[in-house]
């Protein structure tokens, strides 16, 4: 399962975000380094398409897609040199597939620390870039030497050089001008800034009423790099503790609809190039995760390895076309179900049935 790491300064609201997603379990407290060891949780990615398919099929169970998230302790200035609990936290960031910056924009006298999200972003980015600079510095001469006898390493060394130049300017790789190929060559180095990023600006109730001025500078700063979402994490963490009816009422009172978390999770999911196909029937309707560009057998393998090994063909239809038809049988009668072979590239929103033989 894909894993997101929450990264930010102390008291930004990372553990509160964890609690909002996991329904509790992490210590959220108004002092720095409240989090010492990472909290790991799983969140369901809600999807109205799945709900509609389940209703159509009268499914007894509904299984949404899920992502994993890790609440990591707060970074401080100097973390890359071991300040705070820097080294421990930086190594936890290495393991995640994508980084969610939690940037504080809520003001509260009882919670120490700055509440300018741009300041949060700058400090954190510099620390990550410095840590990466350190890694690249330690590797680059070794690789250069190796490249003298192995010409196939030339491109990797060039990528390391380009990474060095960017990081040396304090520019994280995700917003450098390194191309996709160069970034792929750097994958074996597990660099902290060679990952996709997303920013969550933690607003207070006042900010929630008029978020644009607080989000705009962060949006401008991360332009073209990662999505920026505003949320009042505290409010969402409190709402999740309530029974569904009251939760709904509370979020509605703030004009939040379903709350910010579903949108946040969907963005996170998309950020990683993750897409969804569905299976639906009386027993179960389920959302399955696949990577953008996957072929039908690979997608089938998400359900069971036998489906991939013995793949014969896929029967498929887009979710909304199926809904309009009213059932799989009717869709088949109308000739709307397509038969696809092993080269079919699965599309987000496909409803699939696989034929296989092992
Ligand atoms: N008023 C307000 N307080 C918040 C909000 N989000 C978090 N807090 C409070 O701020 C304090 C710090 O929140 P945490 O979630 O523990 O912060 P953290 O980022 O995990 O901090 P570290 O683990 O120390 O890095 C807690 O007392 C929270 O209750 C918010 O949106 N509004
Ligand atoms: Mg914490």
C-alpha cells in the first residue's frame, strides 16, 4: 500500500491530522516533539462512484481503496545537522512514497511557534534539501570514479551533478528543473526531495471563512509542483469523534460539506499516479488501486496473482455507462460491455470482470 509521510515543524498539526484520518490514537499536544516515534495508520479513500455502484448492485459489502499515512515528528531548523530529533525523523521520511507538508496557519496563544505557512515551508524545505545535499555529496565522487571504468554510469553521474547544483542553491529536487529521467536515475539514493509533494495548510476557524489569502502565497511558492489544500485540522479531528449525524451537522455548520479530508485523500491518491477500477456484484462492490498506465493483466493481479498469471481477457465498461444501463446483464444485452485483451490500458473508473484460467 502506498505511504504518505506528514512533514512539518513542531506544533503544525501533524498528529492532529493523523487523528482526524485515523479517528484518534496519536498524542497531539501543544509542545514541540510531542511525537517521538512515527504513528502509522490507514485511511479509506471515499469515492461516490463506488457508492453508486454498490447501490446499483445491492452489495452486501463495500470496500473502498485505502492509503497508508505516517505521522512523523516535527523538524526544526538544523534538523539536517541533527538538531531536535532531526536524524531520526529524516530517516523516517526516506521510507515514504510521497510527502505531505503540514503548514501551520492557525494562531493560538497556547500553542508555541510561528503561524506563517510560508515560513514553515521554507524551514522544512531547506532542511530536506540540506539533508539531500549531504547524501549527494557523499556519493558523487565515488560514482564519478566508478563511471571512469563503467561508461554506462555517465548519465547517473550527470544527474547527481544536476541534483547537487540545485540542492546547493537550497532548491528541493521536486521543484528543480531536473527532468523525469534524471529524477528516475536518482531513485536508488532515496533522496527526501525526490518525491511528489502535497501541502496541507492548517487553518483556524477564522482562516477557514476566508482561506484564499492564506493559501495564495503557498500556492504561488509550490506552483507546478504540488497541490495545496486548506483545512482546519483540529475541527476535522473533533468531527471524526462524533456519530455520523452530528459530524455532518458540525461540518455543515462551518460550510465544509463532507469535510476537507476526503478531498485531501483523493488528491494524495492522485498525486502518486494511483487510479481506481471497480468490481461490483451482490456480494461486494470494491475499489481497486492501480498505477496509471497499467495493462489489464497487471490490474487483474491486484485482485489475485492467479488473475494475472492466467489472464485470458477482461470485460469492462465505464462506471457511469454501467449505472445508466442499470445492471451488468442489461449492459451486456445492450452491447455496452467491451472485451479487452492483455494490452488494454485500464482507465480510471472502469468496472471490470476478468476471465482467467490457471
Ligand atoms: N486552534 C487550533 N489548534 C490546533 C490545530 N491543529 C492542531 N492544534 C493544536 O496544536 C497543538 C499541536 O498539534 P499536534 O497535532 O500535536 O502538532 P504536531 O505537528 O504533531 O507537533 P509535533 O509532534 O511536536 O511535531 C495541539 O495542542 C493541537 O491541539 C488547529 O487547527 N487549530
Ligand atoms: Mg506530532
